[in-house]
C-alpha cells in the first residue's frame, strides 16, 4: 500500500478534479465569460498557487468572500480532449482566493522563517507510508517530520484501541483498513482545531507555461503559442502568487483570480518555492466530506509531500492568525532552520488543536508573564525525557490523557507509547486529584509548598478553607514552623485511604518510526511487561533513557521488554 513512484511516473488525477488549461488561457477566458451563479451541487476548490473545481454532487463548499465565475465548457475536457461522465454538469472556474494565499504565506513564515533551507525541506518531503513489517506503523524516512508523524501515529493507535475489537492483533489489520485508520486519524487532528470549516491544502502539477530552467519545463499542448494579452495575464497571476495581493484590490480582499492547472501531484522533486507556488485549497463544511476527499485522493497523502500538505492543512484550518496568537514567540520558526525538528508549539497543535508553547496545565505566571499551557485533558498524552532533565514540567492533562497513548519526547526525536490497558487512563480518584492540585502549586517538583499556599490548595480542592481552619492545619502540617508543607504530610492528612486506580502490572508497546532505530531496520512495535513497585522512591538510570522517561509518568515503574532489542527514544 506504499505509494512508491518512479521518477517519470505520474499519479492519477484526484477525484472531482476538472480539466487542465494554461494559466494565461484561464485568465483570458474568465475575463471574457459572463458571470453566473454557481451550481448548488458544485464544490469550489480555491487556489493558493494553482487550483481546479470539482463537481462532487454534495454540499456547496464555497470560499468565503469570493464570487466564483463559471465556464460553459464541459467538465472533464482533458489536455488531450475527451469529455468525462460529468460533462453535462456546469464547471466552476479555478479560483485564487486572496485570503487563502495570504494565510499560506503567513503559515510559511511561521513554519520556516524568512528562508526555507533545501536540505531541511527535503527531509520533510515524504508521504504517509506504512511499514512492510508492521501494517499499522508509519515509517519516518529522515529526521524532522516526527512532529507530525508521531502525533498521527498516536491518533491512529487511539482509534484502534477505542474502536477495534479488544482481541484483535495489530498484524492482522489489512492494508485497506490501515488506509481508513490513517484518514480517520488525520480527520480527528483537523477536528481538534475547532473551526467551522476545514481548509485542506492540495498540491497541483502546473501546466501551461515553461520554467526558466530548461530541465524542468512543463508544457501543455495549448501552451505552444501565447498572445501578448495571455503573457500579461499570466504575469499578473504569477505576481499575485508572490505577493498575495490580487490585482485590483488590496491584500486580504475577497476577489479571486482564475487559474488553471492539472490536478495531479508533482512527479518529481520540487524546490521549496516550486512547492509553495503549486499549493491550492479545498473547503469542506463537514467531517464526512473531508473523509471522503481523503479517501478519493489518497495519493495526496502517500506521495512525496503528503506530510507537508497535511501539516499545512492543520495550520490553515486553524487559521494563521489564531496560530500566531497562541504561539508565544513568533520570531523563531516552528521548524528549526538547521536541524529541522518541530517546536513544542507545532507538537501541541497536532496533539490538542492549540499551538501553545508549554506542556504544563493551564497558565503559569513566570516573572509577570502569563505563559499558556494545556487547558484540558487531551485525547493523546505527552511525556518527555526533558522533564527529568528539568527543562520543563509536564502537567496532569498531558500525563493523564483520555486514551492510553502517549507521544514520548527525547532531546532529538518523538516516538509513541501505548497500551491496551484502559485502566491506565481511568478517571482520577479523589486522592489523585489532591496530588495533582498540590503539585500544581509546586512547579519545581520539590514535593512541598509554602505554608501560605495551603488555603489556595484547599479551595481548589473544594475543601474547607476558612481562615481559622487553615491556620489550624498549618500548625498541624508544619509543627516545626519551617514555612513549608510536605506532599506526604498533606496526603496523609486529607487522603489517608489513598487507593491507586492504576493496575500494578500491565503491558506497554513502543513505536519508533525511523528504520535505523529499529532492529534490522524493520519498523515495528516492541512490547514490554511493566510493574509498579511499592512506595514513591525511584531510581534514575541515565544509561536507560526509556525507563527514565517512563518514570516521569510512573515514578516507581520497572519494565522488561519481551525482545532482546531495547526500544530507542532516538
């Protein structure tokens, strides 16, 4: 099911894509064709570099603020002629929507900064591809895109755990089912962005005009001769792509430029500029239409730029302004300009739908600055080796997700930990809630708080917090008047019959998408048997990063892997 293509092979056109024309011809035709109201059943495909219009027969999906002009020519007239089965329906002209163009330019700036390095872009240029040795495991070819691939893998596993029969073996899931699971995972991530419309970024293979580089020329039959007016029209449209400003209006306006391209992904490697100039967008109003699009156009996910296209779709669906508002520091690109790894804001956006930069619960006041973290329990968890190194503090919302799936972070890579034991994420007991609230007032992890904070802790737990009672408890919990209250003393006083909801023994599975990090370069899952020891003491073994990372979630865990190969976080 891996979509491997040779250099000269060209993938099939996406379903619902219309005929290809030159950019000049499209611009001239739209200028000479009277405007008509769009058909009620037509889906508008909005270009951000190249576009087309498909007739899906479903709901009317239109770019907001745009007046779509239509052509009276039959839909489906390809470069070589020939009408398709949809030929009797009205075709809407390809559009270039100024709002989408502007936002794509802003997203490019947020992700890459001023310049996109060719080597970093190439590392991110891969499709969603499943392992030959583990049918549901995605393969990561080079370092960098784990910020997207690991969250997608986590959501895919979440769906298996939640929806599939409990006794099913992962190796028995068919390739067609794996494709369906991938599409569900992508749609879940997009749904987390909580916007009324899905805006999906699609890559087009442009025809109709030649590149300045003879080695990369692409021509259509209609592009062999051009009038001066056609050249002018083409130049105007190209300028719009570079500046994001539609001729005749200011940036951010609602008017559209007609474009024409062939709706097939590029069959050769593209430079960063070529890639960005060939993007366009499709708008969907509901989850079902979105899933149907990905099902009909699975090659867009599997080909060379599938990961990038999905990442851009998440950003565009969320909205560039909303992403920028949630990212605490937009001066640094979200993809490291040298090493290519994704920033925490990018990871959080993929996991939760919010591009906040921190992993603690809610907000924290640091030197007068309100720094936003995770605001609610997430579907997928996150734990990281960086917490043991004291670089960050992961909050309860990430450590205790709704489903037993966690993205694991090292200093260089992201992997995924998961389990079929649903009791690992059972609802919090009162004692677990008390421990979490106490620790939220102990951001440095010292296992004590200032005695002056006791009233706030009791109030947060809806316990008695009257001044006289608080004063009595301060004397009882701090008999030596040291000014601090220990976690153990607090728990013994208010939650003496602590019962742990987590089972003492359970199995964990680990995924690492990089072939070189797996035994014999075979990407597959590794299973281990975990046991939670008595007491709160833990041993930190710096030579075993896996156990050290697991102990940030389960401080007293020990695990024995069933294979001789020790899973790697890197």
